């Protein structure tokens, strides 16, 4: 059951891109009250998934025992009322759904496997869903939020407050330009991390019923 | 004196009985303990000894619907563990326990998982037809390729640390294969789940009262500490207790209703109703005799025998009515003379019925054997008691109201024609209707339905991940090794049937005995594997040196391969298991088995060669019940044949035909009617028909003289038949399917037979 928890954490960390050494995790970047920080409030409002979106993604998994990263490609769909859906197209077809009920894996034949309902998995799932939704009041309960802006570019780093969460997730970081999310990263160490680059985002997508049924629950 | 001694003897025997031990409410006790099919016996044992002791609890907090109340669940477990009624209790999804098991499996991966891994790859290599010496290089390349492919899976990110130490993917591979077993709890939403096992059978009193008390106490403690938490729970003992309560309640209600119905009918036909009390000792002695003999002969009886057996009163009362209501030939006729006069129809009626019921003793189904003995013994006791009891009375005569025959228009040919037409229609119904009958055999009809508990159970079990599209199978063998070999064959069979489906089994944690024995030799053949695997890893983009701990451990194993007895490995695995996982296999004789979860609904039965059976146990026994129904039908028909043959031996052919046709015709007419109405019948309709035929047989015999003399049937027959129809008709309203089937069938047949007895002489031309 831990597998699901870890998978969830690792996949959700795929919403941004910043090299590990560049993450703004120092005290100078700590946002004490991000929800009410006028420098960030407008960005959070833009990033909050209040519109249906679809993007392409490329995920790079770095392992300490591999010379090159493993590359996976696919599509991300976000529907505010339903959650997030990752559709892997390469190297294998697979769907990963993250929503308020937790994590669900679905294969091409429609077979599903849900993440466990144990308290640890629930806590982690809950925290990561909050990241995904940029739900700041909830995020502040589980993470210290750090941020850095450089012109139109911005980076947010979420450092877990709980050691358990930290052990599973490492640091979660998201970055982009203006109101657009470009990269997600989950960094446990320089050699052990996942980066997801997001491209081709389309906003206000209207998903037909069969698409919603296939990619969400 | 004799009657008193008999009653005292029976009372002493019954008074000393431990009824809780003697009487079973377990539906599975209706299946023969020594059922020939071993897998059915195995399921019976599994359901009784393992599955039945499990209790499931789901806790939720309505004020925080998405957050499982884990602390409350933990507290509940602590409280349940304090009670001696519970052997164990665990919080599902307890990561500490899972992590501990994971660590143990990892530590013993070379004993538990490597033999199977080596065996599987060796067989795949053999299929390539390559030279044997190329195996290490082939295995190295294959392992590196599998590791690379694994890293593309979603699960890889979660298991990367493990993969580094275990590049052969022994443990990650197991984790992926075992997801079907670890799924429980995954669908729990905001519920915290607790799994518990009680110490004694849930079907015994100790498995109910004390367990419920412990549960109540634990709930009280939990609610005091966590006031908002709501608990749902289920267990076989809840069903057993509800079933017993329902049967007891129905017994009281139906018996009371039957009594009222019988009294109502009696009031119509009997002048001095209080005199009917003289029939009570006859019925009482009949039931007493039946209870005593049944408990003497059978070690354990199902409660349904007594429920159905209470209907014996309806048959037993016939003899009392017939003797008691028979007018004397002359005012000073002695009782002995009167009895001699009635002896032939009484014995013909009783003994032929007893012969019929005695045949049920040859049934394969214990319940039918028990009913056969109970009713047979009860009838003999009823006849004996009636003959002896009324001898004690100074003037044994119950005056009845003779309403005369329904023959107001007996001299009108049109009435006769109409009646003949009616009989022709009845004949057509009897000949055609039975072919339209549908039979449905479902063991659950033996159980007492409890809709609320079933809905609750379905909801709780769904939270535990049960009731999904998958199927559960049980594979057995005479030893752990044999069970594991059969499991290997079964999983290969499943893989062929459903190549993309997932199959999970505790047994897959254990190597087959042949792979275990072959491992040392196989390891010796892998002399160059270390070198080959390093090279293959580098070729596939890995840093081979990262896997140094694996290479060290593997080389150590090759130098000193694991040895020892196969039973030792099984014992080691068994020692690691606790809670629900421990119930997924049985490592102790006489039956060794493993459960397998297949992500595919059960299809056709598994061929016998795999020694595997699907474990939706109750449904899978329905086929068995079809067999029992045919057996009961065969016995009933033989019994009917014997009864008819006995009648022809006693009576002249013309009267014999009438006596045989009335019960048989009534029975087939009722089945015909039910067939035309599209009713679905079961084994117990058949048993009811048998009982109805025996009763009708009595009426045909007792009215035989009157029919010949063209006089109205004796009032005793009308009274008896209407009392029986009323009391069985009441049973037709029972919510217990078995009782309903019996009551409805008997009442319809008896009413039909009475109508036949009344109308048949009117349809004949008076000579």
C-alpha cells in the first residue's frame, strides 16, 4: 500500500520544474502569509484550478543508479470539480487520477487500483491535492511555502513540515511564467528527483462526457 | 400407565439434553459432513472454521467525512483485544505491520522468492532452445531489461530504493503481484477499518452473547472518547443470532396462528369444543416421541427439523379425530370393538405414510433424513397414543356437526356433467401443468432472510474491498508442497484464460517444492552471472556499482545456498503472517490450502485437475442442492409407489384406485396449477407435496367406506382436512422461504384432496 502513497507523491511533484540546487528554500524566500501577501495573491488566484485545463507533459525520472533519466510522456487534464488526471502515453499507456477521494490507477482495459485508505496515505494525499489546487489555507498546515520571482518568472517551493511527508516527497516545487504553470519538481536529492515539464496548455477546455468518464472518476 | 411411563421416559431424556449443542442453526450443517466432493468439504470447513470467525468494523466521523477516525479505530482495537472473546484485532492499513512484514519478506527473499524466480526464468530459457551454458548470460540480460522496463512503471518511483538493493525485482515483483491481496481498505473513503477474529465459533452461544457484550463495551468506550464517531459492524454471529431469533419468533407466532385457525375450524364442526382438549395429549405424545427418537438417533439436528416437524401436529391429529369422532355402532359398543372396526383404515393410513417417510432416511441430505425420522416416529407415536389414550375415557366420543354432502343437485345430470367437466379440466392441469414448472435450488432459501443485516454487511464488506468484480479461489493439497504445486498449475491456467488479468495469492510467497529443491543446483550453474549481470546493467544505462550490496549478498548466497526442509520455509512464512493475511492460507493438515484472488469474475468451474474451487461458497453449493432435489424426488416417487402398492394389497382394486388417485391426483393438480401460474419451486415444495400426499392418502382411506355407500364423508375428515389446511395455510405466510414453500404446498394439496373426496361421489352415477 505504501507504493500508492509514494507514487502519488512522486507524480504530484511533477507540476513544476526547477533544478534542485536552484530551489528557493532558504529563509529569505519564506512566505510567512502567502494567502495575504500582495506580491503573490494575484498569482495564486491565477493558478488555482478554477478552469478546466489540458496540457502535454514530459516526465523525467532521475534515479541514483541510472546514468540517464527515464522519460515518460503524456497528457494532464485538470477539472476543478473532479481533480487531476495524468494520462501516460509513453512508454506504456496508463492513467493516474488524483482527486479528493485519493489516488487511482487505471489501465487501458479499465481495470482500477486505488490507493489505500490508511491514515498516512490519506494525510499525504490530502497535502498533495492541496498543492495541486493551490489551496493556501490547507497548504500552510502541511508545508512551509517559499517563493521567488524574477520578472515574469516565478518559483514556489513547498517544504513539508512533517518528517513523514518529507521522507516521501522531499521538496515540492512549481514554477512558471506569469500566470502559467510550466514545471513541477519533486526533489529528494540531486540524483533522486522527478521533473515534469508542462507544455501546450489549453484553458477552459470543455471535456465531453466520455472523456470525463475515462479520465476521471 | 404405559403412556405415563413413555411420557416420563421421553421427558427425562429430553430434560438431560444440551439443546444448544444438539440443535444447530448453521445453514452449512445441512450439507453432509462427509460430502464426497473434497472441495465442498473444504469450503465447508473454510467457511465454518476460518471465514466465519472474522468480524469487520467500519468507523466514520460524520463531522469529518473525508478523514478516517484512525485514533478511534486504534482505541476500538485495544478494547476488543482486552476481551477473551477476541483472538485478534487489527486496524486495516496499519502501515507499521505492513512495513514489518515487508522487511521480513525482504530479509528472506532469497529463500521465499528466489527459487520461484530462478525456476520461472529457467523454464523460459529452456523454451528458447539455447545451449545450457548460455543461461547465466541470458538471465543477466533478461534481468537488466526487466529492471529497465520496471522503471517506466508508475510504481517504480515508489520502489526505487528497493530496486537498488533488489535489482532482480524479487520483492517489487511480489508487491505488484500481491496488490489484489492488499487492496482491502482501499475503497474505505473516510472510514477507518478494523478487522477482528473471534476465538470460538460464531454459531455457538459463546460466539454470540459474550462477543456482542465485548463489542458493546468496546463501542461504549470508543464513543465516550470520540463522541462523534459512528460504527458499523458485521459478522456471521450477527446473522446466526438474528436467524435464531427470527425462527423462534416465527415458531411462536405461527404456532399461535395455527392454533387459532384450528380452533376456529373446530368451533364450526365440533359441538362441545372443550372436548377437543382430549386431542392435546395425543399430539403432545406424538411430538414428544418424535423429539426423543430424533435426538437419540442423530448426534446433531438442524433447527429447521423442529420447525418443519411441528407440522407433524397436523398429521398426528388425524388419527385422534378419526377415532374420537367415530360414532359407535350401538350405544353399548365397547371401545375395543370400535377400535377393531377402525383398525384397518388406521393402520393402512399410518403404516403406508410411515413407509413413505421412512424412505427419506435414504436421502443424502441430513435435513431430509432427519425430517423422515421425525415425522415417521411421530406418526407411529400419534397412532399408538390415540389408540391408548381414548381407551382411558369412559365415553370417547366427540360429537361433530355433519353438514351433509355438497350434493344439493345430485339428481341433476347437468350438475354431474359440470363436475365431470371440472375433473377433466383438473386432469388436464395435472397432466400439462407440471411440465411448465421451474425449479430453482438455492441453499440460501434454507437461511432466514434478514434484509437489514445483509444490506449492512454488503456496505461494510464493500468498504473492505470485497464484492468487487474479482473472484476468490481455494486451491488445496494433501501437504503444503502439494497445495503449492496445484496453485502453480492453477495460476498458469488462469494466466492462459486471462493473460492480462492479475492473480494474487499468499501461496506465491512460497516457492514450489521442486523449485526449492532445485535452487542449490541452479545457483551453482550461475558462476558467471555476477560478471554478466554487471555488463548487462551497464548496457541498459545503469551504474552497475550502485548495486554492490546486491552483488555481495548474491555471491554469499551462491557460496552457501539456503538448504533445509521445504516444510521449514513454509513454517517461516507462516510465522510472518498475522491478521487477515494469516487467513489466506492454511499450513496445517489435514487440508492444506491457499486462497487466490483473480481480477476477473468467476467463469466456468475450474477443471478438477487443478484441485481448485471458487469460494462463493453458498452459491457454489446450489448444484449440490439440485442433486438433493432429484434424490428427494426419486425417493418420494418410490415412496408413493410403495404407498399405492400397499393400498392395493389391502383394498380391492376399485377402492384401491380411488384411494391412490385422490392423493396423487391432488398433488399433480397442485403442481400443475403452480406450473401454469409460472411459479418457481424448490426442494421444499417437493417435501411439502410428499407430506400433502400422505395427508390426502389418510382422507382417501377414511372416506373410502362412505364413498362406496354414497354417504357424506365422516366429519372427522372434513375437520381434519380443514384444520390442516388452515394451519398449513398460515405457514404459507411465513417469511422463511422453506416454511412458506412447505405450508403453501401442503395447504393446496389438502384442500384439493378434500374437494376431491367431497365431489368425486357426486360425479359418479348412483347405482
